[in-house]
C-alpha cells in the first residue's frame, strides 16, 4: 500500500507544531505575567510586532495540531484490536490543545486591538482572561498525554520509552503546578513524537516490500 504525501505530512505536522510552539514562546518572552492593565498595555505597545507574530504563530500552531492529532489517532488505531478507544481519546485531546492554542491567538489579537484603540477597560478584561488562558491548554494536554501514553503502551504504537515519558507528562499536567514543566517540554515532545511516527510510517512499506521480494524456499 503506497503512502501519499498527505499521509507523510500528518506526523511532520507535529514537528512543525513543536517549532512554532518555540517561536511563539520566544516572541512573547519577557511579557509581564500580570493582570495589571497598564503594565500589559505598556509591553504590547512597545512590542507590537512581536505580539502580532506570536498570535499568528499560535494560530498556525492550532492548525498543525489538528493535523497531528489525526496522525496520533491513526498510529494508535492501527494497534487496537476492536473498538477505537485510546485513539479516539487521543484525537479528542489533540483537538482540545488545538482549540486552546487558537484561543491563545484570539486573546493575543484581542489584547493588541484593545491597546491600539486605547480601551483601558478592554485591556484589563484581556489581562484577566489571558492570566487564566493556560487552563484549557493544560486540560487538553492532560487528556492527550494520558491517552497517547496508555495507548502507546497497549498498542506499541510508540516506543516504550516515549510512551512512558508521555505518561509522566500526563501526571505532571494533572498535578496542576507541574503544568509549567509540561509547557516547556511539550514542543520537544511534539518534535520527537512526530519524527518517530514519520520514521515508522515510512519504514512500514519498505519492510513489507522487502518481505514480498525476499526469495522463498520451497520444500
């Protein structure tokens, strides 16, 4: 069975998502983590281009995460003997993280618009919303990592070491305070998992072809 370019793109979407994750975080590095409207407005006004590019990166990140969620579902589903249990939950978790990333982009753009309009009340509202925007992302990450970790172990869709590392991330996400560790490790996980899935996808047809073309010994 041949693999289309679209099939090859799905796991690579995780790699691209990880790189965009790093880019979006780097662009907003040094931004005040505060609900003070004046402090937030001052930073956005002085770093308008960075804020705009970060919002764009988060929006594209949301798109790529949706595609990568399909790759995760397909990988885990291929090892499930019956109903699609782990793969379905993993797909749902990936979509939750994708929506959370889109929400981040929306809040960044709304904050930038409020600052440009010199709307102090709107900036204050955005500051409060932004201070809690990590919650949807953390909830989605917990669902994603838990399903991928358990599903990866049960179906061997992922190497054992990667599945266990994913479960550790799930525990950290569920712990609450450990979410900060998950945030910094997530882009690494996306890149590594994307590379692993891509390697397994491309190795599959080659292995099957080598078996078909191997000389057979007849009794």
